[in-house]
C-alpha cells in the first residue's frame, strides 16, 4: 500500500494496507494464505435414516460435502447464511487481488508475501477480510539517483491495486516526498560539480597567463 526511517507498517519503514472488516467475527492471521486453525464447529446430532441403499448413499454424499467444505454443506445453510458466505467469498477475492497487486509491483522492495486477517463464515471456512504487504521505503544512503528510482517503484506499488485505499495514497505521497528530496540532492551535486569545474578553469587560466608572461619577458 506498507518500505529504516519512518514506519508505514511497511518494516524497515514499512507500510500496511489496511482493509475494512465486514460484519462477523474476525481472527488475526499473518503469513501464508493456507494453514492456521479453523474455528471449531459444534457436533451435529446423528442423522436418522432408513436402512436402504438410497439413504446410505445420500448420507455419504452429505458427509463428503461437509468434509470438503470444512463445515456444514451448502444445502445445510439458511438463505441468509448462503448470502453471507457469498459476500465473504467476494471479499476474500478482492483482498487477495489487492495485496497481490502491491506485491507484484513492489519487486525487490517487498519484504515477504502478504499477511491476512480472516473472518469465519457460517460454513465453517475462513475468508480473508483484511491484508497487508510490507515494502521497504527507506532512502538509499548517499545515492540520490538510486533513491529517486526506488521512490518511483514504491509509488507504483502503492497505487497498483484497482482500488487504492487511503493508506495507499498516503504511502504514494511519502514516495513523492522521498523523490523530491532525492532530486534536491542531485541538483546540489550538480551545482558542486559546476563550481568545482569553474574553479579548476580559473586556475588553468591563471597558470596560462603566468606562462605567457614568462615567455614575453
């Protein structure tokens, strides 16, 4: 958004790219997008069914659905819960795409992969509801030209998602300030070089006049 001089939740100077949480219980989870603990579900009462092949086959299909989804099957959810699951799925996709856009644009200045916060859905699964990417935003010491190039990458990474957040825009503004300081340093270096060249030229002219005077005498 995320990148050691100032902190934007970007470590070494890192920025975070916070995303608003939807309604529902949230859990904090950092690191890989897989793994972690899934919230436990209460055991359901044992099903009662006829001892017929059709009933047994139907029960096996339901159990397979529960195992695959990590919780109740879609058919077990109320219409309200089904709508909530669809919203969580949509949010999960948006968050992951947002953070991947930051990561892809940050290049060598990304400090690891995205970390996510998760919300548990009524189906027992967890969906990404918030995320961040940490990017190095510190200037490169004694190298304003490299710092200027880095600032451009940081700004591009901050604004890479289709829907930059307020924090993303703040990081982009910080990159602009870093670039402006780097340009000032480059201008100062150029001025010093011109002055040094002028002084060298004056010394050369003085030496030439002295040599000419000696020849005349």
